[in-house]
């Protein structure tokens, strides 16, 4: 390996590290928001089965440097919790109609 | 005055909500009627046999299984456990008097203001005597519960709702039962009421009437015994809802409601299921 190649590699590593750090800030804020939403659904007793798992997987993907996957999982988890909360609110009016009369 | 008016209006609106303010007795009568109409060929007392009460094909197989019941080992293990003294020399008998008390649970405890189930009482007996509590879904607790259920066969299900606080717990259990939940958006009743008799993958869905009479249960799919709350957790998970803690308040109140719905039937545990 010649010196200039090492230089190029080193620059690339530093650059990717910097961009990762910036994204890591975004990721961790997005993750926190999604986890807060999950807890909000949980307090209502409305949480879905896989939301927590998705958030764990997101963390793992971020640690492994797969930002795209990590963000996608966070978005999916957030959507699940929003849907779960909407379901809970909707059901507040609907459940009683199912009781046999 | 304005506040009072608001309250009165709110109550009036609440009253028109279907099902919300029906008494438990009315609820139960309608519930029983729903299932006896849906399955007119099933004798009422047979609903304690779950899906086998409505499915002649699997019933035969089940009757054969019952000749050498897979829960027998659990009953034996439970009996041995019952007869083994705790480290302090006392035993379950000092808490319960006799094993055949399945019929006293679940009940509303007036002083503690919560629903007490048999499994909770078993663990509280242990802890009061310096023993470690058992895990709630399977294992030793299912053995003891199986032994006690066996000793209680034929006892009537007769859950009581003694006061308004108990009624509130019943209402919470009822709401739990009819609310859709999980990613798949199903209520318990969607499957075990409207859907009873339908196939879900390879399983025929059992009717809810009689649902809690035979627990704990030996389930082939589990390869062992499980408690009622294990089953609740499994059914929540099936629709991709997060399950609740076994013996937490949610499942105890669900058990309170669901067992009340079977008042008048007999306890017949432990059971065997696919």
C-alpha cells in the first residue's frame, strides 16, 4: 500500500465518521421520540407486540452503522405507536357495541 | 350549576352508550343466550369443553386423549407439592384448608380492593411462609393449580360482584374483552364470539362461554401445562398486541369478567387441549 492510498483511506474514514456522528444525533432524537410514543401507547394498554422489538433492532442497526435501516425501523415503530393510540381512541366508542344484548 | 348540567348531560350521554351500564346479570344472560343460539346443538353444560363442545370431529380424538389424560402427571406433582411442608413446617393446607377450593376464585377482596385469583393466592401463601413465589405461566404453579382444580371438579362457577368497586373491576375486564387491539385489530370477542366455530389457520375457535372452567390446561402445542394467564398472553400476542403481565391487574380483571360470564357452569379442570 503506498502512502497516498493510506491518506485517501484515512480521509474517507474521518469523513464517514463525521457524517455518521451527525446522523447519530438525528437518529438518537428520532429513536427517543419513537420510544416515548411507544410508552404513551403502553400507558393506555394499547401497545402492539413488535414495536419494542423494532426499536431494539433499530439501535442495533445504528450501532452496526446501517443508518438507513435504523431510521426506517424507527419510522415504522413510530407509525405503529401512532396507529395503536388511534386504535385505542377509536375503540373507546366502538367496543360497547360488540357486547351481546 | 353549569358544572352540574354538564355532568348530567355527560351521564345521560353515557347511558345511551350501548352495553355500558347493563348490569352484570343482564350481561351474562345475553352472553349465554348469544352462545346457546349460535350453537343450538350444544347442551349448555357442555360449553366447559371448549372447542370440543362444538366440533364433533375433534371431540372424538379428545375423548380418547382423556382416557389417559396428559395432565395426570401435573396433578400428581401438584399433590406431592401440596403435601410437602414449607421450610417453616407449614403448608398450603394452612392457607387454604383443603385443595378443593377452586370455586372460591376469582373473588373481589374488599379490604385490598382487588381481584384475587387462585394462582395469586398460591404465591401469597408461599410468600407468607417465607417461600419464593413461583413463575405464573407454567411449571410448579400449574401443577399445584391442577391438583386443586382436580379436587374441585364439579364445583359451580359462582363469581360474585359485591359492591361498586368490584363492579368497576368487572367493567374494566369487560371493556378489555370487547376492545380491538394489536396490529391485527381483533377483540377477544371477535374470535371467541362472532368468530367461534371458524378456522384460524388449523385451529377451530372455541366459544367464550365456559372458557375459564378447565384451567390450568395441558396443551399439546405447549408440550406441557399452562395457566389461564399464559393463554391470555398467547391470545394477545396472536393479534400482535403486547401481552400483559401474568397476574397483573389487567388479566386478573379479565379473568373476573370472563369467569363471571360462565357463572352457573361447573369447574372441570385441569383440561387437555390441542
